C-alpha cells in the first residue's frame, strides 16, 4: 500500500500548484491531540513568507483546491493554519489483508530504486576492544543498513581497517617489548604505546606458539604488526557478531599503499590542477569547494597527512560504482567533515556524494552514578562489558531510540529491568503477548483467516489505533531510510507497542463472538508481523514468551 503520508503530500502539492503555481517541501506529522485529526501539515505556515499572505488564508485556499480522495474522510483548518486530515476507514481496512498476504515483505519499498549505497561505520582501530562510543556507531550503522535495504537501496556495509600508520607501528613495538620481557630481556615501550593486558596476553600467545623465534629477528616487527592487527580484528569481529553486526567488506588501509592507490590519487589530483605547492608542501584547493581553507595533503618532509590516504580510500569507493557514500563517525571528526566532503566533490563531481553523520557522546549510568571505567579491566567501558551487563537487545534498542546528533545517557539499571518502564521489555512483551493470545485462541479451535474480515468489529478506538499505526509502517520505513534516522523506527515501535497493550487490556478478544475472535486474531497477527520485523531491523529479537 502507498503510505498515506505520500497520498496527502501529493494532494497538497497539486493544490499548491493549482492555487499558487509553486512547489514546496511538504511535511506530514501526527497531531498530539487525536481530536485534531489523524495527520496534519503546516505547509500553509511554511509558505506564508513566500506568498506574503496570512497562513490561515493560504490554508483555506489550499483546502478549497484539494482533489477528492476516497481515503480522506474530512479536512479542517486549526490554529494559525494547520491543515488536519481525518483518514477514512476504507484506507485503514486495506492494511490487515495486505500484511497477512505479504508477511515480512510488507513495508518493503522502492524508495531507494536500487541505488548503490556504501555505509562505513564502526571502523575501530585494530589496537584494542570496541568501546561504548563505537558500540553506538555499530548499532546505528547496522540498523540504518537494514532499513535502507528494506526501502529498496542496494547497501554495502563496510569497515575501514586502519592497519597502517603510526598507531599500528606503536602496536607492533608494544607487542615486541612485552615479548622481550617474557623472555627475560629489557623491553622498551614506545612513548605512545599500548599498555593494556591484552598486549601481554598476545605476546604470551606468540611466545607459546613460536618460542624465541622472533628475538633479534629482522622480520620481527613486521610479524608483530601483522599478528597484532589480525588478533585484534578477530576480537572486534567476534564482539560485533555477538552484537548482531556484520560487514560485507573489511577494507585494509595498508592495501591503498600496497596497490599504489595513494600515489595514483595524488597524481590524479595534480593532473586536474586541484593542488599547488607552497613552503615545500602540497596543498589541496578545498577552499574552492566549501572548506574554510586549503588543506595540506603532503607535508614538506614528503610524508602524507591523514587526509591524503582518506581521499584515496573514498576514490576507491567511487571507482567501485557507489551512488552514495555514508560515513558514521565520532563527534571528534567534526572539524574534518568539510575538508573531506570538499575533496570528494573534487574527485566525483557531485556535491552530495558523501554524507557524514556524527555520533555524539554516550554516558553510562548505574545506580545513579556515571560509570566511566570497566569493572573488569579498569579501563574504558567496552561493547563486551555492555553485552555482558545488559544484553544485546537492550543495548541495541536503547541506542536506536536516540538521534545520532544528540548526547545520550545509557541507564544500565533500566536496561536490565524486567518491567514495562524498560522500553525494550515493553516492546518485546507486546510481541510475546500476541503469541500467547494467538496460541490460546488456537487451542480453543480458532485460527488466523485472512478471508474472514468484515471490519464490523474493528471500529473501537483501540482497534482503529492499531490499524492507524500499522498503515503508517511503510511511510516510517521510507522516512527513516531517506533521512537516515533510525530513531524514527524505534519511535514507531514504541507507539505500536503502546497501542497493542491498550488493545489487549480493553478488548476481550477470546471472550467475544466467533466473528469477532477471528477478525481480532487477524489484527493481532498483523501487529505481530510488523512488530517482529521492526525489532529485527533494529537488531533486537522478538521473543515468543517473557
């Protein structure tokens, strides 16, 4: 079914064209007060300055030019110019049969039109475990990929392995120092070395397997570098797998150097007159593409800045044929975004080729106090700590509820609480309630029957609320995918769960007549399908019992 939001947008757009010969960006939202309608638009107010007319007058003109629709029962104007729509039952009555027919395919759309999208997220340096900030990025990227897949995009999930540069050199030297110490030799840790116990554990593993073969060995440092990266990457992959996060591509930064892509990208930029030399360094003309100033890509000593291999990496993505590149990065990259987007515009010729979403800070609380250090390791809180303490479902759901550009507090006590004030428990309990209800009905001889729908029993406010939310689902998927806002789906899950709990409490499903029982069971099964599917898109399980 076509999202009702799109139907209303088309009606409003046509009315604006007819009345004023203008196009506008039209927003549809749910009024806080149900008496104001099922859906509403503020388009009259947003166009008041352009049209230099009172918004209520604009609203009256728009409504006068609205085409009739079998799905719109009535329209009114409220306040300064809100246009409120009351949706006809004929629209809501389509939803249950369609869900029961399409099952998990319900809500799948063509918004993406097969566009090829690369989403890069959670690219943790392979020098340690995933911490809480990376965990938020992993959840966001994975859920966004799932939602965009469902909306019709061709999505590739990518992890950029930072296996080159100073941090990896320091990792190798740190492992070597601990390896020497285990053999009774002095080991000098580098100034910016890694002092965690996992470094010693890795050195012990190498000693157990290879003995003293890498003492004084010319190939030792390369071995420690490769072995360290491989080990930490495996730890990261395992933690992510337990978190429900997988990737299609693990792209090695080192491969850019091995395959000469960094140098060839530099040549590409030079040949197109996008660089210049000054004070012995090479600058990129990013100021001509929206950046505040030009950026150094090759320092006066001949070494690359961080930007240069990053440009080469994104050129590699573009050469692989992606229509859109999406990066989910930490908030510490805020000052880096403009220069990177300018560089991508240079090499792609498109202003919006690269989208960057920045993650804001996460604070973890337990027993009312902020927790900054892991109880197990005495260091920063890791993804493994979160999974062990609260479980994958709770952590994934709590992260999904918040927009990426907002700071958030993660309450571990609430996350593990088995009560309806815990939002993930509340949603999962809704799903389990439906399963229990359907199984009980089946034990009494009733079953799901899609052909058994007269809708005579679905006119209560509780039933209509469920039909309303079910019909909104395709539009929620479309909006979450287009705006890259996972929390839109999490908000929907909460609203649908709330309506289900209200219905369950107020409607005596199995105590009703035969006609009502089967019709209500159909409705319950439709809710179960959408709720299960929505939770899955958020990386959360849909349990059959609680």
